[in-house]
C-alpha cells in the first residue's frame, strides 16, 4: 500500500521519503500532485510501499514489541 501523508503526527515520525509520499499542506492540489507522482513513477511507489511495510514489521510487529 502506497502511503501519502503529511509529516504532522506519528506517520511523519516513523516514515521518511524512502517509505512514503509526503504533502506539505493538506489540500486537494497537494494530494493530486502526489497521486500524479505515484502514477508517473509506479516502480518508485512500489518500492516505497515495500519499504514502509518492512519498516512497520521491523519496528511494530508483536514479535518485536513483546521482546522490548
């Protein structure tokens, strides 16, 4: 799943430009621009989605959380 998010809140703290597409301000224009980026660079979007999933599993899966 490709992630489009602002850097406000927890997603901006756990994800970076390698794992998500960020918007500077919450507006339909910004969201449309990120969707356009995704459609123009599907391989990059797919890689970001895989890295985001990997990051989530490595940091927040029950196996990792319960070991801490």
